[in-house]
C-alpha cells in the first residue's frame, strides 16, 4: 500500500512536467515541446518536495462510502463531499528509495496518515488507528527482481503520461509567459477529454482519483475534462506550480501543487524504536 501511494504521489507531481538539470539553450515557443523536454528529463530527478492542496467538492456520498458502498457507490441525489483542507505533502529521494509523506483528508473522519519509506521497509501511522507506527517489510515485486531501480517505475509513468498527451482530443496551449516570484516562467495549459484518460494512462491518473473513461464495469470518481495548468521556469525547465482541475456532475475539484527543493540533500529517518510495532497493516478496503 505504501509503495503504491508513493508511486501515486510521484505520478501526481510529474503528471505533465518533470525537472531537468540542463538549462534551456533558447526560448521554447511550442507548448508540446515544453512538455516533451520536461518529461524526457524526468529520469534525472533525484529529490523533490511536493505540496498538493485540494479544494472543491466531488459528487460522492461519504455516508455510503463509509458504510461499505465503496467508491463505486452512487451518491444520493445532490450529495457531495467538500474536500477542502485535504492535502498531500511529500519529500522523495528516488535513487535511494526513500520517501516521507503526510496525507490528510479531513472529510473522512479527520483522517491523517504519515508514511515513511526506507528501502523496502515501510512505517505507517494513521491517526484513526492509534499513535504507534506500524512497520512492515516488503519483498520486491516480480518485475522489480529484474530491474530493482526506482527509475524503471518512473520511466513507465513517463510513457503512460506521454500516451495520454498524444491521445486524440488532447490540446496543449502556450499562454502568456508569467513571473514565478522573481523567475520567468512558461505557462502551458493542457486539456484532456475523458476519452484520453483510458488504458494505461487512465490507470496512472486513476491512482490519483482523476481517472477518466473506465474499463467496462468500473465507475470513475472524476469523469469530466481534465485541465492541467503548469508553470515552468525558463532557466532550467523545472516546474514550480501546477493546477489540475476537473468537473463531475456539476461539482468541481482542483489540486494545486507546488514543487521545490530539487536535488537538495534529503535526510529521512525511521521513527524511534519505542514508537514502532512490527507487522504493519493495510488500510481497510473501500470496495464493496
């Protein structure tokens, strides 16, 4: 569970852009090229800090979900859940397979989860389940036994996102350049219809709750057009802000992300031994 969550956080941070350590040689005017250069540089990312704040509401009947209806439960007429105050904050050290993250979803009984990943060892603390950290150690998945490098999963995410961006109906527009603090930035807007959010790309975005057209029998939480506004520094093609937005049945949701501390030294340590219990646990399934 922790590994999948970390992968989702990384995918959310890099859904349309990535960081490059090589400054751009000249101004880029083609918005597709801005995205392509950033995506191709994703493999060079070493460490990053990401903060994603969620606003808006979704047509989800929280009572039905907590009652066992799962994410596929049909909301009561007019029912919605305000996601205000929800956020994900994470520091990732990709080469060393380390991460530290906090996930807060106040509408779900004030849920807050802290996660630490050090190699194959995970520590998870969920406020609804006590004050102790739960420790677990996982074995590499079959595909990881062939290539254990974390960059392999990152490259797969790049490939999936590229597939989504090249799908029919996707538009990429370069808006007016803007200032990001004291830095000049490109501003690019991508619009993706639900039809572009299927298959492997949909699986990637679906892990973030932003999936579009589902496989037969599935029911997406978000089903409208997905827009991604991104601000990328001209000096090094690194993103500093992204706003991901969509609508579903008249409700809106926006995820505003800030990204910084690229390739800075990261120190992630295990919790104190007297605050850790062995065995670990998985979050209860929300599926019916």
